[in-house]
């Protein structure tokens, strides 16, 4: 981690010092917002897959659109949970449960796509592993 700290006054003429920081392995843990970041990256990757040549045009409406919609819904519910976290904890957990259900739906959609489509074996494996990690993170966040 590199921090840039102003060494003298703020403004265009100020100099910035660099401080290198590191955290020992034993002090590292899962970030409290890792599930949110991972959901955003998963949504981006699923959208890339949805419009790529991995899914033929004849199957895009039946496979890609519902999968991308479920991924978008997962991200939507995580954002809602973040907004309700301070106000109503029960409502936030409800939205996290919905996001978890959406994550499972995307997982099943990808499994179905792997079985139906004539794609290379293992093309979606990394995405399935990331979805499995996201489901685990959401389960841990729900409690």
C-alpha cells in the first residue's frame, strides 16, 4: 500500500511524500465490503460473457438476458442493503438474502449454459468459482 501525504501546504505547489506500508499476513482479514466489490466485478464479467461469442446469438435471449438480469438484481440488492444498514438492520439482511438468492440463480444459469451450449469445456469455470466465493461471502455477511 502506498500513501501519498502532503508534506507542505495544500495547493499546486505542494510536494507529496510517499510512505510505503504493509500489513502482516496474520493481521489480514476479509474486507467488510469485499462482497460488494466482487459483485460489481461479477456483474461486469457476466455482461461481457452475455455479449461475447461464447454464447451463440440463438441462445442469448434465453440464457444471457436472464443471467445478466439476475446479476444486476444481485448488485441492486447489495446496494439496497448498504443503504439500509444504518437505518434498519433487519431490512438490510432481507436485501442480502435476496442478493444471495440472485447469486445462486446466476450460478444455476451458468451451470445450465455449460451443459446446453457447445462451448469449450471449462470456459465458465473461473466465473463459477467466483460466484461460489460470492455466495460464501454473502452467507457469512447474513450470519
